[in-house]
């Protein structure tokens, strides 16, 4: 994936993102070789979808807090989606949800989206992430990301701040 990441061109004309995604999902759940990522697919998609919904809400809230509308996206465009910009900005944060789901499965919690699993996934906003060499809760890092995006739009910055994934 690192080789592909260095070769992605604007617009992904080589379709490297799709190839990387196929590899990512295959290696993320090796015990489930037929795993297909999708909203209506089999478990553990239910857990991923719930975690992503929590993440999306955190990002949408931070965007509004930074003075932006989560509706107008950069890459995501859909008149029926009120959170296109939130969907754009949350992409680099998805691995934190993926890791939490994997950790819960490894600890034996199972794939049911029951009360216990929901409680675990509801801690996503408080998960520690590394940003600019400092550990902070994910929701604080998201606010820093959206603040940097606002500064990019105003011309004050040229780069959006995102956390490192360890």
C-alpha cells in the first residue's frame, strides 16, 4: 500500500485507491476471507457502520464549530447527503474506528451490535490520537483538523492538519 500511496495521481486515474482498499480490507479481517465492505453487507460491517456514524457526527460538529457547513463537500457530492464535507474530512480518521472494532473483536466481544458494543464504540471521540507529536482525544484532534481546513479556505494555511496513525 505504501508503494501505491506514493504513486497516486490527481483524480486517481490509475485506480490505486480501489486496489489499496481491496488489499486493506482483505488484510484487516484475515479470518473472514470473503469480507466485503459495505453498508448492507455481513458482520463486522454493522460495527464499522456504527463507529463511522459516531465519527461522522464528531466531524460534522467540529466543522460547524469552525464556521463551516458540513453539506458542501470537496470530493463527496450528493444532493441527498447533508454531510458531504464531513464525509471528506473524516476519511483519514476511519482507521481509528477500524482499529477499535478489531480490538473489540480480538478481546472476544463478538460481532453483535449490542449495548456493550455500542458503549465501547461510543468512546471513539475520547480515543487518544497523535497529532503534531502530542496525544489528544480524537474529538480535539478533529476540531484542530477542521480549524486548519477553515484556515486553508481563508488562505492562512496551505495544509490540513491530520493525526498520525501508529
